């Protein structure tokens, strides 16, 4: 089996992660910024075969979250996507992404401010940060307490090409997001080539077959490149997101004969 250096402790792995985690600006020519809820729905709708916004609003209504919900979009500006949920849904929303020309333009259009206030009282915060850098989470922790976020979304698409396909690295990021999520919170993720579908499928099976108080709905393309999940952190959920770990991951690859995917 071909060795994947990015789930070892090699110096090359450490240097790659260090480099990517210190990006502060998006230097690519990627043109999709501040995407709409409908655009997100082109992917997330496939998980439940209904409009994902309707699914979330119904979930909030059942859990008495309407008008009080807190949401974070990691890897995007988040302003447009959360605005299209309509009024009376969110109390506070955040968009966490790298800086750059598009980010600067959005801030300029907002008269240089990093926060917008909407007629229904919702406050939206623009946070310039790298999802792999701990300083980003230090800044978020000053604005939102752990365990109080009702919705987390991430649909990086082009940005995924810069992130190492390292299961342990990705699990550490997922762990941060999971701990920010409230009980009965939802997390919608578009894992665009970030991790081997075979391993992710095994992890989802591991989560859903155990009494962790966590349920994951999933959808994947037949090409095994794009993988969509919705994680529901139920009221009885564990405080930590269970992972398969390095040994279990290595054993899975060994038994399955599947070669680890690496896009670096």
C-alpha cells in the first residue's frame, strides 16, 4: 500500500500544515464568494431530498430556536446565505474566511465595518481567519461561547484544494466545530475531495452504529469525490466527537486494500 505521509508525524506533513494554516489571504482567482442559500442547496438539498433551508427552519421551530439561533459559515462570508433564510430565524450569524480582494470589497461595501445589523435585529459578523489556525478560534471565542452555535456550515469547494488530506488534521478541525455546536445543533459539511470517501463512510457507520447521541445523514457522488453530510448533535450527545484514531484508520486501510487519497 502506498504510504500517505500526511497522516504520519513526518516533517514534510508538519511543514505543509504549518504553511497552509498561516494563510491570511486568498490569492486564488476563485470567483464564487458570498454564495446564496440556493447555491448551497444545489448540494445540501441532496442529503434529505428537500430544500435544506426548510429542513433547518423546521428543526429550529421544533426546538424553539426561531429568532434565537446562532450560525457560523466556515470558509465563506455567510452574509447572503444566512440572509436568505428570512427574518426572525437568527439572532447572530458569522462568516469566517480568508482575506483578499473579494473580502475587502464586501467590507468596503459595508462602509468598512466588520458587522452588519439587519431590520429584525440580527447581527452578522465578518471574521477574517484561517480555519486551521487557532487564532481564528480565539477570536470566535470572544464573540460566541462554546456549545452555543445552532448551525454550522462549510462549503469550501475551491478552498479544499489547499488543505492537506489528512484524517487526523481534519478530525481536529471537526472537533473544534463540534464543541462549538449546541445540543440539538446541526452541521452541514461539503467535503469536496478532502478525505477518502471509503474512510469517511466507515467513520459515519461507526458513529451511527454506536449510542453516541449523534446522527449523521450523508450523500455522496458516484465519482467518490464529493461527500455531503449533516451531523445532528442530539441532546444526549457526547461532549467530544468520537474519531476512529490513527490506529483504527491505518487498520481500515490495511484490511480494505484501499489506497489513501492525497491531493498534495
